[in-house]
C-alpha cells in the first residue's frame, strides 16, 4: 500500500504458490503419503493424436512490402513441439496464434531496425530521435516472452516426459539472428 493509502499494482508475475511440474510429481512417488487407488483399464480404446488446427489466414497474410508474414510457420513449429510433448490439446489455438503473430511482428521490427537503423529524424525539429521500430520491437519482444511463458507453464505442469531442451523459442532467436545477417 502506498503512503497515500491507495493500492498500487496487483498480482505480480511469479508471485504466489509455485506449482511443481507433473514429471517431478510422478518421480517423487507419493510425497503426501495418502493411500493411492490404482485403476486398471483392460478394455481401453486405442488413442490417436489430434490434427493440428489450421492456422488463421491472417498469420500468412501478404505484407505491405510484398513479403508473406512468417507467423503461420511459427504456429506450425510451436504446435509440432507441443504435440511431441503431448500438450497440443491443452494450449488453445488462439494462444498459439497470438504467440506466432507476436513473434512474427517482433522479427519484422528487428528487420526494420537492421534496414533503417536505430535513429530516426523528428518530424518537426529534425533532430535525431530513437527509431519507432526500436520501441515497437521491445514491446513485441516483451509480449512474445509473456505468451511463451504462459505456453511453457502449461507444458511444464502437464508434460510427463522431457519438456526441456530445444524449443520453438530457440528457433525464434535463430530466425532473428539470420534475419539480421540479411539471409
């Protein structure tokens, strides 16, 4: 509470009780010591994977400069990564679309900074100012990271196997570095 008696902020990222990853819960056995009921399914149906929902056409729209937005490819790569961990059905297609669009826009801003530079000219005074693409890129990077942490938290809490290692966020960084080299 602030000195003037008003409350500031709200819930903070990472605050509160921490959830243990599902894989850790399984490896710990029965830490609560409660009696466990084991259920046997003898006539269980064979389960099959789900089909990837088609990305929205907006994710591969033609841009003003004639290029195609790369968000559909990012969407497919992320969904494939989630599916390999058995978590594709737990993450909504809308969340994946927001993540893919945010990554694609972030890459676009970084490419614009590489093309036009960090500085721009003020429209009325003519003085040098920070390029608007720098600020936009920072905003998209922040949004991308928030969305990725949301997706990764779902994976961490529900994945019974290995969820660490190479992930779509690593691919984003590789794509960004490749774009900066002009390839």
